[in-house]
């Protein structure tokens, strides 16, 4: 087999189509089973489902960390297997739950993987948009502050906002957000969600989240169970049918209102 080399000159738009995709890490055990959906460029696809239902495996097919076992994925109408892995990865930004930071300055961490010259203004603009600029200015050495073993320790939410600033500078057409708000406290979640909203604008986005609140505005919601799509649609439509989505929504709404009652009770003591 010859290596895939396709690289459209004008870059990609980001239209994605999964056509009867199945995937197995090991023979005979399908982690994704006959998955089909499509999404226009710039839209948001949300993935919901219990742990092990195949969400991360699905998004990992996009940068071709793995290739499909059967079926096909089309990017702008071209089979993903025709694109070189290197090119695909340059077009896809991934923000993980706990992004990895290097033991170097904040500045170098923000510009890591940005393969072009960026001005100081651009870096600060991205940091502002990611709601991390003020935090950075709060350190004695500002953008030159070292992170990691010999420097400051950043919280999970701060690391994530740093990764968001970096991804803003990389400016990829496709974005993957895997559980990007689940490990942070509520106040940080609000900040991160605002930063993510700005990052998601005009990019095809795949978002994996456990909280319905984080995905209810998605253009397409895919509900997974054991590697299969069991429900698909927009929030309102899914709420109006019996199924996993409505069950999860009801449980989270109950937890939220119990929490609110508790907060109100404590407030009045
Ligand atoms: N690298 C891997 N090698 C083998 N099996 C894996 C690997 N990663 C995930 N799996 C298995 O694939 C299934 C789906 O996992 P995953 O895609 O991580 O689900 P989710 O992200 O929905 O929690 C699980 O049974 C998991 O154990
Ligand atoms: Mg996962």
C-alpha cells in the first residue's frame, strides 16, 4: 500500500461523513458498530454515552490515530485514508481533559506546535480569549514564568485554558474536545465554556461531555450505547422521546435542583 499523500491546496472545509463505520482494536470485538452520520463544515457534533461506549475511539479515527475496520469516513467528500496523517493532524486541534504542559515558559507552552511566526500581541490576544491572560499577568515573571517541576503549578482548569489559547493560535478547521470540562469546579467551568465557545466558532467541532448543559446547543447529538448510535438529533427533539438522553437529562436536572436547594438552605443559615 502506498502512503496517503492527499493535501488540498486551499486547506480543508471540515465537512465530515461517517458511512457505516465499524472499528475494532482487536479482532471480533467491535468498539464502533455500523456508525453513520454526517455533519456540515463548522457545525458542532456532540457525543454522549456511558464510559466505554466508544466516544474517544470515534474521535481518534479523525486524525487517523487508528483506521476504520470497515466502512469509510469522508472529509470534504474524500476518503480520510487518502489524506496523509501529518496533514490531517495539522488541521485538527485536540483539547484534552488534562493537557500536557512542557517544563518551559508559559509563552513557549502557548506557542508549542504553532508552526508560524506569531507576535506578542497575537499571543496575548489568544490568552485573553481563553481567559488565561489575567492569570498569567498575576505571576511575577508573566509570560516568562516557568511551568512544571522548576516553576509554577497550574490547576487543571488553567492548563486547559492554556491549551485553548494554543489551539486558537494553531487555528485548526476541526476541533476535538474530549471531556473538556468534567474535571474542573463550577466557576472554572463557566470560564472554560466561554473560552471553548470562542474556540468552537466556525470550526467543525466534536465534543464529548457528560453534562447535558455542555452539549445542548450542539447541531447534532449522537447518543452511544456499546458502540452503536442509539439516538440522534437536536436537544429538543431528544428530550421529547423516551430513551437514554431523556433519562440522563432527568437525572442531571434532579441532581442540579437538589444541589440548588442545598445551597439555598446553607445560604439562609
Ligand atoms: N487502545 C485501546 N486498545 C484496546 N481497547 C481499547 C483501547 N482504547 C479503548 N479500548 C476499549 O474500547 C472500548 C471503547 O472505549 P472508549 O472509546 O475509550 O470509550 P469512551 O470514550 O466512550 O469511554 C472500551 O471497551 C475500551 O476498553
Ligand atoms: Mg473517552
